C-alpha cells in the first residue's frame, strides 16, 4: 500500500498509466479491478442495466485529490465531462487542509414515502384513525427483510392536510423509512404500495400516488471548514481581501435566485460527479437539493460563507500568572464555510452493485456505508464551491476553465 495521503502533488503531470498505478496502490485494487479502469462497462453488462441498450456512453473518470475529512484522507472518484471541475475541487480541498480539513456529519438515513388519499369523508377522523393504527401500519410497511436485519425499516408515520389543491382536498400520509446503506427507492416504494389498502380502509378514502419523495429532508449531510486568510495569499491578492470577496459573492447568491441557480449548479458539479462514479442517482439528489434551497419560499445558495475575526495568538500573563488575551490583541481573520443538503445515497443495491466501475469507485473512496459516503459528497460539494468562488472573485472563472478547454482542443478533440 502507498502512504495514505491524498496530497497527490504533481498527479496531473503523471502519465495515465502512472496515475492508474498510484490509485491502484492507494485502494489496493486487484488486477481485474485495475483493468476495469481502462475497460469500463462491457456491452453485455450494459444490456442488463437498462432497456433497449444499443451501446455504452463513456465519461472520463478522474480523481479529486487532497481531501482531509474528519482527520481521514480521501480520494474522490469523479465521472464528468466538464474541464476544470476535478482541478477545482482538488484546489478547494487543498485550501481546506490549511484549516485542518473538513468536518462533516449526517442524520440517520431516513427516507419519506408519500401516500396520497383522496375523497376522504372526514379528514380529522381519518387522521385520528391513522394515529390509532400506527403500530399496524408500521408492521405492514416492514416489507424488506434485509433492511430489517440491518436495523432499518419503517420508523414512524405523519399526516399532512392539503385542503385546497386543483383536484380538491387531500390527506397525505408520510411513512418514514430508515434505509440503512441503501438509497432505498425500491424498498420505500414497495412499503408505500403495501400500506395503501390499509390506509384506504382506515380513512374511507381512495389511494392515489404512492411513492417516495426526493426531498429527503430527514436524510441530510453537512460539511464545514474554517481556513485562515493567509492560505489565500498569492502574488496578486492578499488572502484577507480574497475571503471578504468570497463572503460577498455568497451573500449575493443568498439574496438573488438568478445568482443562486448558477452558484448551486457549481456545487452540484462536484456532487454529481462523485454520485455518477459510484452508481448513485444524481438526479434524485439534484431534485432534493434544489427543493431544499427554496425551503423558505425563495431559492437561495446552499452554502454559507462568512469571515470570522478572532483574537490573535499574542498572549500576556496577568497577576495570577494565567495566560490571557490583551484587549489590543490583533484580530486574525479566517473564512468559515458550511454546506448542508438532503443526500439520499447508497453503497449497496442498484447500479452500485450492477456497474463494475461503481464498485471500484467505492473501493477507492473506502467509505464504511451510506452515511459516510454522504458526508464525503458534502465535502466535495463545499470544496467545489470554494474553488469556484475563489476563481470568480479573483482571476475570473474563465481563466482556468478556458485554459483546460484549450488543452482539450489542442489534443485533437
């Protein structure tokens, strides 16, 4: 095994074969797994994944380097066609190391199934009947023996009233379902369809839609970072100036939905690339992220970046010989960033199982389960946003982007 540092200095200068060898060493890939990096998905494997298969559409698979998350080193596999994304996320992760890296967390992996009930004769009485039958409903919804064995399954029910829709009043039942390490769409949808007849009997209503919600606001992950201003120093800009500019750009995206849309797209550049490489449903995560960004009624930035000013390291001793900070101690500035969003991801089932490269990508990541994956993904999104805001407020977003575009065209593509 190689030494476990994600600081792959000069990685982009190495040949393709050298890069593959380094990553194979990092992740202890077998010969067969290493060969998959070049061979990719076979036509026969593709034919088992979707209908009407006629071929395969390949994307570059790159490595987001330099990630230090909760004191652990990570490399992030990223499947994406857009130049500058992998370079940007690696630069953002390198900056984060100056502040000790990213700190992350997540909630339990609880998804929401929705059962729509129409023509309910008495909504108040129906809600009371559902509450009284809670245990029976949860027992009926316990449809996945595998998830149950792992400690997951149905957790609770909630009832929401929609009294005034275009189709009339509705009663919406939410089934909260702990999916463990699965994304859980199939398990959640099966449970929703299974309890629908019971809910019809309890309420006297008619079940309509029975499906999961991709606004998985019970299943969130977050990442945060604090980086000293001098980490942003360059020959052209002082770090203190850069972090204030980043905070100003984020304030713009919090206030203006036109800016927020592009701001959040940049975050998802990184997130989607990791999700695609690991066989996860990036479309579901995008839907949830955009809905979460508008949860207060206005579409806003998903991130919070602001400048912290804290007392400097200068110390004097008081009469009791204890260390204290003098009133006139200099202020030391740093940049604080946080990203939190719904992240319904899995490390088992679906394409994570059927796509051979997804399994290799998960091995490179070395995550222990779905929650750990969601936290790495949140850190990648925050790093991507940091790199974009830094470029946007200094050299301009086009400088590095077009330089990499030019390299692509010069290579004959």
